[in-house]
C-alpha cells in the first residue's frame, strides 16, 4: 500500500484513540466468539489489554518485558495443544517472528482471498468490471452464514466480493468462481509465486456448486498480504479496493479481539473442520504489521483464543517498539 494511504489509516486510528474515552470493560471482545461483529474500522472506545484498571493509588509501575516477540511467541505457542502456523511481519522494518510458518494447513475460506485477487486481476485486464453481474446458485447444498446472500440473487461483482470477504458468504464465492473460472483461480498461487499453496476446484453435484480443496502455509498468506500492502499484487486501484473489502470484515473474534477498536484491521477469517484461521494487516499508527495465524486447537474456541492472543502479543510488543 502507498505510504500516503497507510499513513491516513494510521492517523485516523491515532485521532480516534486520542479522543476516545476509557472503556470500563477492558477485556471485552469486538465480537462474541462465532458471531458477526462490528466492522474493524469501528470508532468505539479502545479496549486496553489485561485485567481491570487498578485505582491510581494502587497502579503498579510498568516493567518492560525484555523478551523479543519471537521469545514470547515461542513461550506461548510451545505450551498450546494443537498445531499453529504463525507469521508476524513488521511492515516498516520487515522484522518477523514465526512459528511453523512453512507447515501446510487446510486453508478453508482463506481461499477466498485468491478469488478476490483474480476478480481484481480480471478488472485490470478489462475482462470484468466492478459492476459485472454474477448470480448465486438457485438452491444451496451448503451452509450460508448469517448476513449471506439468498439463492438465485443477482448482484454486482463488487457486492459479491464484499459479501464473500465481509461475512464469508459461500454463495457469493461460488457465484464468483462460476464467473471467473475455476481453472483461473487454481492458477493463482503460481501466478503470485507462492510455493506452499495449492487450490483444487471440482464441479459439484448441482449447477453452480463447486468442491474446493485449498492448502497452504502462513508464509504464503503473509507474502500475499505483503504484496497487497505494497500495491504489488494486482495494481494500485485493485489492491486498494481489496484492502477496503478486508477492512469491512464483520467477524471480530480473532485478530481484533483484544486490540483497541480504533485500530483499522484488514483481515479474513476461515473456519473448517476445527481449523480457525485469521490473517490480516493491522494499521498500528507508526508501526503497521501483518499477522497470519493458521490454527488447529483442541477445539474451535481454543483455536480462536490462541489466534487472538498471538495478535495481542504482536500488538503489545510492536506498540512498545513504536514508542521507544
């Protein structure tokens, strides 16, 4: 992303944080686990990290944690049951902390990032426009999330993308695959230069239905997001639109969970067979960073909790670095 636009997001976050009143519920989530929440760009009061605020008389003196983010990530994830592929990438310095970043996981709905990419690429090539009409299947043989798209709905390409990213609409994703072409989306990882990612799409048993098998690593998803931030994925106009779509993410029970409401976060979640992923750009003023967390916990709730805690650790350490 161009520095000017990134700086604008950061300045808006700084202003919102500076003007916000303290929030009495310091440990509250942006959204309850498994429920649709407010947009990541919401202007509500920031939520501090930790327990209830001590009284001024009893407030302890803060002691900086001397460990690096990598040390803290290793210490935390080393005791969590399950499997986790993680990359935290400081956009400004390229500093990283990682955990099993090249291990391959089922990507679930993270494959929709590649559908979005191909839609943007098709608009740049002039083969589609943001107003191109797509149509959802006439009947659904799959689950559609709350806020999704009804059967046999005609909608503009940009609106289908908004539903697919914002609430993870499966119907919108299938309509876009039908319009763009399954083979085109299967070629996306190779086109971007991602070695760990493979997407296989087969026709389903009913018209407009597809079976999607996507696998990849936290490293590859991070590379995707780095290119998107630099506006090197498709092109400046398309990449900005994709970031805007991700900023309007409605599911807030992972990366945003313990972060201040005022911090813009452009991200995409995924849930499949116990996997609970989230990956995105966190626009911390002066220190934007990427978190990709592919998670398989003891259960979905634990997996989401781990992703949220990884995001909190990254925010805590990089916030401290920003001030130093």
